[in-house]
C-alpha cells in the first residue's frame, strides 16, 4: 500500500506545487512508483507546470462519476503518474472527502508513494489530505510571514495523527532577512528537509512542460530533490 504524503501550507505562492511535482518525479526516477494528485480545487496548477493547457481527464471526472480512477491518471516520461486538478466552480465539493478517499484507496495498491498537493486554505482541498495522509511536509518561503501559516498547517495535520516530516524552505536568496537553516530552531523544532535556492531555471522548466528534476538531473535543485527522495524512502518505507 502506498505511503501518502501531503505537501502543505496555508499560504499561497510559497511553491507547494513546484515542490510536489519535483518530489514526485524524483521519487519516480529513483525507481519508486509515485503518484501526484492535485487537490487544489480553487487554483490547480500542476497541469500548467507540465504544459497541459486543457487536461482531458481530471479528478473531477472521477468525483462526478464520469470516469474510473485508473482512467484519469496521466503518465509523465519520468515515470511519475499524475492526477490533474480542476477549478470547476459549478461543481460543489461538499461531501467530496469520502470520494477522494475512495480514489486514493482504489489506487493505493499500485504505488509506493502518493503525493498530495494541497490548497493554501482550509478548504475541501486540504480536508481530505488531513484524513488520508500518514505524513506531511510543510513548504515555506524563508520569511516569518510565510513560515507561520506553514507551521499552522502542519499543526492541523498533526492534530489528526499525521506525522510532520519537516520543512522545505523555497525560493531562498540567502539575504540577511531570510530564515536560514541555523536560525530555524528559533521558530520550530521540526527538521529542515531542503533549502531550495531561487533559480531562473525553475521558470524555464515550467515553460518547457517538465519538472526541473527531470529536465536537468545535474542541477543543484535536482540533486536536492534526488537526495530528499532517497531520505524520504529510507525513513518511510523501512
């Protein structure tokens, strides 16, 4: 059965989708069966990162009963599988948690890891993650105003029995105003899993429709995700 990991923060714009996408692709390239599910129902973006402007199948096709779970899975060349989100504002998400749980349960036996990219608010996109995840990773920009909402989201997950694996600081520029690894203990005892520098190649990878971890395996950021995938596999699967 798959180990389910939610990528969380109650603040938008901190890079959860970028992180989720590259972690899932790094896990897949390490030989693991990895599925990424976009649970951001207000502003899904995974499909855009992969150059898919109008997905033929999304999670809402399953939730509405139009397609089977197996039929909405997109195959990426890295080996990663993806279920795209859908900002269908005419579709109410009320009561969807049980259906999303059914989706994850149906697919769980086929994967080692299921990564849930969550919404930046307490909404239908994070509620199922709270009840489905065994573990969670918080993503934050390296500033207190962003770290606070991320820590709150992890506390929310922990209150329901989810294990907080740690934090990833994203878009780091190494300025004096930033929270660095050595100063993080002043804010939280959680470990720093990754410190990801700001890099223009991130935008370039999005324009080319692939995760950076797949496009340039020798880049600094790709190496960080490769090491993180190895660390997570050893911690969770053993």
